[in-house]
C-alpha cells in the first residue's frame, strides 16, 4: 500500500503541474518539500490529515491516493509546439492516464471489452500514394463511404477507439497511443476550432493505424499523417469532384463552401490540392504567404465554419447507463466522472 500511495502522490503532483516546493507552499507549511519527496519515494507514509490536505491542494479526491495502477500508456505520439513547458507535457500525460483508467474501469463494470484490430495493419506506407490507397481501403472496410464525415469523434468511438478531450494549453495539439498495449486512444485539445479538432483526431488516427516503412524521418511521417487526415475528410475521388483535376486559381468563397460542407479547414483544403497536384507549388506558396500575413486569416476567423458537433460522449453515456441500471452507486459514478457527488446528482435525471 505504501508504494501505491507513493506513486499516487507523485502522479497527483504531476497532474497538478506542481514542483515539490510549490506543493509544500500550497500546503501552507503543513509538511516540507523534503517530506513530500520521502512520501513519493515510499520512505515515509503521510497521515490522514496530510493526505486530505494534499487532495485538496492537488484537486483530487482522497481515495485517489489508494487506487491501484491498472493502465500503462505506450507508443505515445505527442504533438505540441516547442513553447509548451515540459511540466505541462507531464501533466497532460498524467491526465490522460488517469482519464483512461477511469474509462476502462467503467467498461469493466459493464462487462465491455475492447477487441480493436486495424483493417490496414499489413499495408506498408512509403509515400503519399500509399496513404491514399490505405484511406480508400479503410473507408471500404469501415463502410464509411466517400461523403462528408458528420462527426469524426463519434465515428472513432464507434470503432472502439477511446477519444479524450482535454482542456489544455493551445500549444498542445494532440496525442495518440495504446493503453495496456491493446486499447487505442486519441487525445485532442477541446479548445480548438471544430475543423482543427476533426483534423487532429484523424491525424492521430494515422499514427495509430498506418505502418510506416523503416527509415522514414519523423518529419516525413508527420506529413503523411497530415495527408491521411485530409484524405479521410475528403477522399481523392470526392476531392476531384469538388475541385477538378487541374486548377490555376481557386476562389475563397469556393474554399469556404467546401469547408462548411466537409469540416476541413481552408488551409487543409489547399494543402490537399497541392498533394494531389491540382495546384502548382507556386500557387500553394502564394496562398501560404497570403494566409500568414494576417493572424485572423491564419486562424481562419471570418472564413466560414463547419456546422456540426465534435464531442466525445461515449464515456458519459456508459456512466449514466451503469448508474441507471444500479451497476454502480451514485457515489462511484461521481468518482469515475471526477465530479463532486452533488454535481453529478444534479446532472443525473432518471425517468
């Protein structure tokens, strides 16, 4: 038990983004940072008073410190800007581990298990043409078709991929990985515009599903995952019907109309047009210069918006189901939702 408490204290501190000294300060001198270090190394065991104050300081419930570790996240592909502090990187990873642990625990109560298998795992990706082929096969295997995807996150959850939305720093894009080596997961920043959230989720799907040829550089793999996301949102066949085979110029209203229909950003549309050799490198370069000259343009403010919904709902649906069927108590449900009991009780309306 001492080892579990030790690891949980460090986990909670990492999740809160606090150093040993900062946590000691938040505890208002109740214990020194040296004592906290000894707790985390299992050299000392904090008493109940200290644990309660720690829970309050790090915004976790007291029973958090006694929960065994049941999930390990591996093969993580982490996308972020260089400005994102490492303290926040560790906090995000800890947040993901905690969230997916609660997700898996809930599924266990409902006797649900994940049996995910990639339909394109045997394809080796060397270049963009391989990506286009992989997307076409995936769309066929998953019976999606070539039309606009109304809800990317819902699609991924239907295919047994865990999707987590984090309220994170805008310098964080997203990540993908595997829980316990068999459960695929994708994390997106909930603060992104809807088009970027859709693209990011599918970019991370590319990391999960595509098998890249040995020797490809990280930068090349990132570009191929970008292409995968664009192809999922607008498969080649659909894109050519909308845009045409060869274009010398493309109007902005045309791009906005496509964005609002397919939920793909204007910038991603132009990148896709370049990837498919529909526009020249010079035309694409001119577009990049134009879009980068104004911050509002770069953020695509005023350049249309996809009218749709992109939100992860499966976890809460399962939670309400388990509570309604009295598989778990209201208190346990609140714990899994990481909410106060009163808050969950107000949200839960049984009919």
